[in-house]
């Protein structure tokens, strides 16, 4: 028998809240999740895997509305393979751009870590002011 998860168990598995899963369902992101005759959601392993993809897309900054298009394309079958491929190529480019921006941010943070560590070791920020002033006078 295939293991089934309650909404609480599925939420715990995904490190989400049951409220988030209900919201996703309300937004049409979970058409694949089966319900019991009394309307209780029963999640299968494949549903958990699909939710991991949804969370991945969400973490790239993709709006719920666009994720819904992806879910609809998946439901439509092979005729939408090109759209799904194109969407992931676009997401890849967006994540690469985010990574470049984060790298620039990291460089600033690393510089400031060096700045404050050396100021702490010297007991003053003046060490950096002297260097900056010295550079100003020695620049061509």
C-alpha cells in the first residue's frame, strides 16, 4: 500500500504550514491531491515531490500565478513540454542573475568584515582613514 500523508504530515515533510498547503490548494496548485469521501486531503509521495518543485519555483521569486500555469501545463501532458522547458530555462537565467547579485553583496560584506576585524585589532577605525587619506594623496 502506498503511504499517504495528512495535510499536517505533508506540511511537516515540506517544512511548511498546513495553512500554506490550503492556500496552494485554493490557488489551484494542487489539483493532483486526492481527497477522501469526506473531503480530507490525502497526499502521496508523488504529491510531496510535486510540492517540492512548487517550493523550488517559489524560492526563485516566481509568482503563484505563473506556478499555476506550470501546474496546468503538467496536467495538460506532453503537448506542453516546450512551455515547461522554456519556463525552466527562464528560471535558470533568473537564478543565475540572483546569484551574481548575491556574489556582489557577499564581496561587500566580506570587505566590511575585514574592515571591522582590522579596526578591532587596531582598536580604532583610524587605521582605515589613514589608508584612505594616504591613497588620496598618492593617487595620480
